[in-house]
C-alpha cells in the first residue's frame, strides 16, 4: 500500500505537551507561596492562642489566690459535695471602699442559688434598707448586718481584719439563710471600684438609662450626670447608674427597688459581655479587675470548680427577682407575698 503524503506520524502516548507542563508548573509555583503564607499565619495564630491561654491561666491562678480564703488547715471539699456536683447558695455583697464612702455598710446585697445540672441560677436583689428580723439577731436594716458583725469581731473579740471579715460574712449568711429558709454556703464581697474596673475591662456595657440622672455631692465625690435612653456606659458611669437615688433639685427621685432593678440589668449585661467574643479577648483584664476587688470565704479549689461549671452561663440562664416591700422611713418592710415568691424560687433552684 502506497504511503499517503498528507498523513501525520502517530502521537506518542508518553509525550506531554510543553505548554501544558509549563502551565501546571506556574500554577504550582503560585500555590506553594500561598500555602506557606497560610501555614505561617496558622502557626502564628496557634502560638498567640497558646500564649494567651498561658497568660490567662496564670492571671486566673493569681486572681483565685487573692479571692480565696487563706486557711491552710481547712479540710478540702470532696468533689461529691462541691459546687461542681451540688446546688449552692451565695450571699453577694457590694461595699463602698472610697475614702469618703459608706464605711462598712453593704449598699448592694443579693442572694443567688446555682444549680450545676441545669447550669442555671436564681438571683434575688434585696433592698439595702430592708428591715430584717430573724431569730438570734437583733432586728435592723439588711445593709447593717455585715458592718455591725465586723465591728463586734474587731472591737469586742479582738479579731484581726481577715478573721473579722469571715466572722461578718458568716453572720450575713446565717441571717439571709433564715430569711429565705435555705442553706447559704458562701459569701463574697466586691467593692465599688472593682465593679467599675470590670466594666472598663470589658470596654463598657449597654443599658437603658430610665430617667435623667443628675446628682452631685462634694462630701463623698459623687458626680452623676446621665441622659435617659439606651447608653453605652463606662465603669464610672455604670456605677453611677446603679447607685443613683435622687437629684439635687428633688425632681427625679429613685427608690431602692429601682436600684435593684438597675443592678440586675447591669449584671445581665456584664454576663453576656463576658461570654461574647469581645469579652473573651479581654478576659485577662477582667481577671485582673476581679482579683483586686473581690473576696470570698471559699477555698481555692471550689472557686476553680465554680468557674469551670458556670463559665458559659448567659443572662438568659439567670432568673432575676427582687424582694419587694413598702417604704416607711427609714425602713423597707417586706411584702409577705413577695417573700414567699422569692423563697420558693430559691428553694426550687436548690432542689432541681
């Protein structure tokens, strides 16, 4: 058979087109630098995260040491009896530690019950002027129990500051436990500066300022000036918001019940900010603020367990209630129906 002049030789199956090979090499060269950049960035982020974890762990450890009760002879709490496995009730108190503040009176007082199974809590705000009359103690305003017990411990019993503080906290736990018919295991104290520092560490909180608030007192340095509406407040402004009681001109007056409502609103805002991404990135500063300004009659291990158990709690997991009553100067007299309601709520949380 004669050869056809126009036929082409067969294409080799092992030969690759030069242009195809060149294109793949170019794509590969482009891809490799991008991959290297990606892995370097990832490695850098991992190192940063690891460093942050170490720093936070160290800060947390130091803060817990500062907050916890210093009693080397205390018997460790078994895990089966700890806050990690059993419901627990606290008394939470706030005190004005400024040079011209309110002395030892607890201007903020709350009782909180936490349940480790449901990861939920009930918090009851108690008006500072609530008249409390329980067996074993002289009747007086709620905010006087810590102060009076502390003075007796130091003046009459010769106790040093730390021991007197524990004695006073014990008295408050007993009084509030009798009032609400629950066993209150722990008490914690935060000073007003700590409250302000925590808010500043979080970059502020958003609240609804319910009225025009303007009040100045040169004796203790109070200078409140807030406009009504949804506001982003810094630490000092947030403290002004929860403490506000009256205006200098007597037009915008506020009650203990209003203060309690504002306190719970701010606590909810702080809790939500803490568990947000923005709050997590500022956790180191928050821990510093907490460690410097809070004390509790809890062992170090129990505080650690408390953090581990409830770190993800949001405001929606907390039931906020207020003990209601009637103001008859100079006291707030408890409404029995309100007392029964908050008793039932606290007891239910402890029983869940």
